[in-house]
C-alpha cells in the first residue's frame, strides 16, 4: 500500500511476537528515538526523591531527571541495561506511597492484567506523584496496519500486544483519582520497514503534528495522583436565624420550684421592710410627730 512497506502476506515475512524484537528493527529504533526525546522533556521538571521506571530497559526514561534515587524494575533480564529490581508488574515490591515518579513505557498493552498494574501504580505513588505512560495508538496508520492482520497480513507491530486507546487510558486513570496533565502523539510515518524509506517519509512527522496530531502511532501521557481530603475553612459562625432560634431547657422539679418561690418571697419581704424604714427616717427628719411618722 505504501512504498517501502515490504511484503504483505504472512508467509513472506516472519511475524514479530515480542516488543524487544520490534525495537531492534528500523521502525523500532525510530519509536525509541521519539520516546527518548519526549521523556527527557517530560521528566526533567518533575521533582521528588524516588523515581522508578517499569520495564523496557532499552530506553533510559529517567536520565534527565534529578531525583537522588532512580531505579529500573523489569520482569525479564536480557542484558540491554542493568536492572535494579526483578519483579512482576502486578505485584510491585515497594511500600505504599513511596515513589514520586513512575514511568511505564509500553507496559499496560503487554501486561496480562493492566488494571491490576494501574492499581499497584496508584498504591506506590505518593500523593501528587506523577505517572508517565507510553503506548501504541490503535487509531493510527500503524494501528490500521495491525488491524489488517485479521485479513492475513503479517503483523507489523508485536502480535502479543493488546493496544489500548488514549481515551480508555484516561478513563482508567480517572477511576483511580488521577488527573491527566498532558498528552502527546508522535511517529506519523506509515508502516515502512527499511531505514531508507523511513528517511523519505520524514516530512509526515511535521505534517502530522500540525494537521492530525491525535493520529500518531505512539502516545505519551502524564497524570498526577490526587488525594481528596478535608479543607479547613476557619471558625464556624452561627447565622442570625440560628441565634434567634429558642433553645429548649429541661423543666425544673417540684422541690426546685418551691425553693425558688420561697426565696423570691423572702427577698420581697426584705425590700418592703427596707422601704418602710427609709420612709420613717425621712418623716422624722422633717420634724413630724413620732405617732404620725409611725402611721
């Protein structure tokens, strides 16, 4: 279909099964070059203490990052690059909330349980931690070529991969309380197999960035782990309606009421006696007879 695409029928070309086999081809090196440039620009401004790369030792995703501890964990040993941790991605041997940056190049599409991998990523990331994901875009020229394998064509991309769209990845991340920061697509060249034809089709990269940016064969997505919690808003103030609302108090007992009544009567008698004494003294001072003053 495209010049340089190579033979199409399955018997004429040996199918590529593993990702490592594809990355050794000219198209694979073209993908690695694009992803390395994008990862360098993405991780350089992400700060923290612990950075982790999952899988794909063929690329150094954290080389431009400045975290003091940067590790590469993989589920296989092939000699492409020293691996610090050998583990299954569905069960990461790291404490909860211990990683500040986690990069997953082509992990979800080749994992047997991608949902479990994402749950592990959410567990080990600290609040406000970053995750960077790369993958093959099924809605692209390469994705179309891979779909044509159902009609008998030989696979162009690794046949063991289950390619996941960018929209679905965003939905999965949203369910785990991740917030997508930015995404980018690249590698707009058609499915050619030789280095010479890759160079001839280079003009499509510039055209794709401008005219069909979401149809690149490879995507890169960055998301941040958000943790919802309480927000302190200051002292709680009562409204005017609440302040004027009558407050119910418990009724007093019978003994208590009698004591209150006796106390009120005694106070009233003292007040009356004091007023009578004051009036008597005032009449005496004016020179009235004692009998009249007494009256």
